[in-house]
C-alpha cells in the first residue's frame, strides 16, 4: 500500500470515528439530561485517536520486524554452502536475491538456489503485506469499539485527549533524539573502522587527498592518500567567500526593511527576496558554471590574472547570493521584534536613527543575528551542487580563490557514488569526513552560544 493511500485511509477512519464519537456523546447527553464534561468535539477526537493510533503502531512494528523475519526465513532456506558464508558475503547474497525478486536481474542468469530464494522472498512479502493489513484493520476495529464504548457524559475527554497528545509529543521527541543518536553512532562506528586502516593524525593533518583504489599491484598511489587538509581548506575558503557576500548584504537589507522601508515597499520586497531561497540549488549551480565562472575568468584575462574556469570564487559568490535570504529574513524578524520603546527612548535622548540602530537595535537583536549567521554557515558548509558545478572536484591545497577546490560534502558524495561496499578505506573515508564535519559544526555552535551569552544585552 502506497503512503498516499495509507494516509487517505487513515484520514477517512479518523473523520468517521470523530463524527461517530461526537454524535454518541451528544446523544447520551440528550438522553440522560446530563451535561457533558468536555466539549463534544473532544469526545470525537478521543474515539478518532483510539481508531488511528493502534493500527499505526501495528504497522510501524510490523515494518520494523518484517525484514528481520523474512531475512531469517530466506537464510534458513538457502543451501548450507551459501548459508555458511561470512557475514559480508551473506549481505551481498541477500542483496542479489532482492535484486532478482525486484526484476533487476534476469532469472536465467541467476543461480537456481538464488532464484528459488527470490521467489520465496516475493511470496513472503505478499503474505506479510496481507497479514499487516489484516492486523491493522483488526487493531482499528478494536480501538474504535473500545473508544466508543467508554464515552459517557461524565467522562473527562479533555484530560484523556491531552494525556494522549502529551504521549505523542514524548514519542516524537524520543524518536528525534534516538534518530540523532543513531546518526552519530553510525558515523562514529564506520569512522572507527576507517581510522583502524588510516592513522587519525594522517587523516586530520595530511596534505594530500587522493582516495583512489588501486587497480593493479604496484600502481602509483595504490595505497591512497587520505590527508583531509585540502578538503577542509576548500570548505573553509568557499564558506568564507559566501559569508563575505551574504552577511553584509543580508544584514543591511534586513535593517533597511525593518527600520527604513515603507510598509508598502516591505510588503512586496521581503517576499520577493525570499523567492531566492526557493530556487533549487542545481539552478544556482548552472548559473555559476555557465555565467559567473566564465565571466570571472574573462575579467581576470582583462586585468592579467589567471583564473580557472572552475574556481572557489565563482562557487562562493553564487553560494553567497543563495544564502542572502536566510540571513535577511531571520535577521529582519529578529530586528522587527525589538521593542519600539527602546527605539523611542534612544531617539528621545538625542541619538540619530543610525546611532539607535547601531547602539540599541543591533545589540538587542544580536542573538538572533548570530543564529541567522550560524544557519547560513551550516547551509554553506552543507552545499554540494554549486561546488560540484562551479568549483570542481580537485582537492587542491590552496587559499587562492581563483583556483579550483573541493569541499567535504562533495567528497562524501563522490566517495559513495555507485554500488559501494563499506570494506575499503575509500568508502569509509566518507564517514570520517562526515564525523569531522559534525564535530566542527558542533564546536562552532558551542562557541556561538558562548559569544551570545557574553555579549547579549539584557532588558527589563
């Protein structure tokens, strides 16, 4: 069942159970002459939650457990020669069986045992699908009956609904925390495997990045070079260029829109500026590769500078243009939230409007401005498409903005392109880069929080 159909069925069940619960509450109150404890709609919400939540829980648990059970059953049906393979080869075998079952490989080219296992896999998935639908339908029926039967005029529906909503919030927050923890642990686990093959200090302070895999013994560079300093330097260079463009323009535009622009101009100028945030990054990449890059190179030829067709300057400029709406919109909201009484008091003491903005408004809005800048830095660090199309893939150790460079995210994508097995230093290097980037971003956020707490203005 597709997610769209599942969502439509859930909405239909929720709407029906809501109407049923609300109607039953009103009917019981009318028949008994008693006053309902809560609003009639809350009784409907109570029944709807009992109707939708149990089947949703059943489907989630089923989808989590089914792959494990199906893989176990498929492995038990394989010949002993295949079942006794190492864990890595067993994973590849299961992937091959899944490809055969999905029609990605013709059965006549597959091993007979694997083809039979693929048929069983398809059968198990079909049986599991029907069983899940039946279990979810049974859970919905039982939940609907239970919720409807508990409705009475004296039932505290509001208390129960609020309690169930609090439980949902707790589950959502727990899932968010566990997801973050899972991401960090997965990065750390694979990074540890990488550092078991490549020394940590060689990775962190090495000056050559060439993670190619050897094709033949004795090939030049066959051992690979995993010094990540060129990658970090390229990320730093492009991010600095982007911030030099985005921060001044975005902050000044926010100040103008919040304190100088007329309401009629602000009404259309701010949405027009925020349209830039909705443009796909691939469009910015094409713009950088076709327009900005050649223009910068032509300008360099005019003034006698040697500028590569793919350069950090082109990528940084276009990335800065892309990030302007993030800083402008968030800073504008923060500056507009500064109490007008602070502005009036400063002006009453004889300060000019510029002095008021510089000495009162900006210090008061400093936490939000720093947060907007951090968001922009994270956006710049995580950008991939613009760098690929405008700055290239060359891991050059340089701070010259006229040369081609690469970034951490681009290298992560490059290392994981295609059908890769996580059994070589080349592929595991992507996780080491990701973990390093995570730690660096976390440190940047901590420093920013310290700066905000130290320099933030306090107002009564």
